[in-house]
C-alpha cells in the first residue's frame, strides 16, 4: 500500500523544511509523515474504510479547484478525485503504520489540554467573528469557508495536543501552510478547542 499512498501523500519527512509556493500548489493531498502526531487511530481506521473529503478540495491546493461566484467560492467538484477505500484489514494495517510516524513529538505538550464546557453561542461567535476561522473552515456542514478542512469533526479525528500545537504555530508543522498564526495565548487556544469539542465530532 505504501506505493499507492505515496503517489499523493508525503510519507517521509523532507530533508529541508522549506517549500516553495509552487511546490505547495502541486500537492495532491495532505502530508502524512507526521500522521502519528496528528490523527486518532480509531478515526483513521474508520475513515480509510469509508473515506469522505475533510477538505472540500480533497486536500489539493484550493486555488486550483475553486471558482468565484456571486454567492462566494465554489468547488469544482468534477475535478476532485475520490480517495481509495480499503478493506478492514488494510485499513487497520495502514493506520498502524501511519501512527508510528511521529517526527514532531517535540512540538507536542502531552496532556496540556483539559476539556471544559463552553457556551455554544459564545464559542460560535469567537470562532466566526472574533478569530475569523469561518473564512476558511466550516464549523457546521455547509456553513463557512471551503479552503480549509472542516472543523466540526476536528476533535473526533485529531489528537487534542496536535490541535493546540498547530493553532499555536502552524508554520512549524507546515512551512507553506495557508493557516495564519493568530498569536493566541493558551487560554484563547483552549477556549477555541472547547468550542470544537462542543460540536461533538458530528
């Protein structure tokens, strides 16, 4: 399966952390060389058996598959290729392999996040208005931006410590990421994570 996966995904850490925008725009799917630092294994197994797009463009560079309409950005769906489905054994084996890929463990603060309840209304306002996350991400299906991955499933598929670390400094994870560094303190990061958790991974 490694050959099939590596046709679209980066499975080994690059020798340099630099990447040009041109190289970034040619990427077909998200890098997986730090999958073990990022994903929850149970979610990976389930997703690989029945994959659905987490990012509207399937992980490819959004600008190549989006056109502007009067209603906002729209995805050119006919250009998005479906992900390969795996059987139960393949999904388990591939997930076990991916979970061993942990080159960025130094960026993770184990156990740093402790979940807490949050007002969904205030959390939604913080997400959409104050932090502007809704410009690129959806916090409910069909509502929000189309250039970033959906976030209403974030806490179901991603490790909490990864979410905190990525929000804190996206560039150390992906040098050419489109995600801005908002320079949030830990309290603000955890407040945002509480909101994402309140969505229930639906």
